[in-house]
C-alpha cells in the first residue's frame, strides 16, 4: 500500500482500513523481521514463546537478542552450523 503509492502515510492506511494507526505501525514493524525468522514462522518452526502479540509489542522484549537469538537459531536449525554467529 505504501510502496505502490496508494497511501502516503500510516494514518491514511489506518483510516482506509478502519483500524487504529498505532496498530498499523506495529504490524508494519513485522516487515523488518529477519528473513530466516519469517521463513521459520511460515514453516511453523518459530522459537518457543515467539508469538504474534510478543512480536507486535516489539521494543525491549525482542531487541538486543542478537547473539542469543543467533545461538538459538543454530540450535533450532534456523541457521546452518557452518554459519558464524
């Protein structure tokens, strides 16, 4: 919607869809998830405890998990063992 120019702002999307602009903002942040996480979610292999409400909250809950998350990805098969953390 934003890419095609149909809507220029989050407020315009929210008004057109009749939903809260803050919800639109949270949903749009999901487009920034790492591709391996998106693929895992679509395959039903997301890490235990990863939920849509948790992802929508964003902020501190999911930030700063770089190496811990990468390590978890290795254990859960998201990354090949040869890929460095």
